[in-house]
């Protein structure tokens, strides 16, 4: 039987790395989107 990710949950360190990676990649993008929306509203 194959072991899935659920059978072997990631360690705390791995989780932290994933969260850190998510923060570095996704948060700036989200902030950039919000900033653009605000600029569009102010420009009207």
C-alpha cells in the first residue's frame, strides 16, 4: 500500500517552511492587487 501525505504528516519545520514560502510569494501579490484597486478607485 502506498503511503500518502496524510499517512506521514509534515514536520513542524516543513510546515513553517511552506508558510514562509507562501508569505513570500502570495502576500506581496495580494497587497499589490489591493494597492491597484485603491489607485483605480481614487483615479475615478
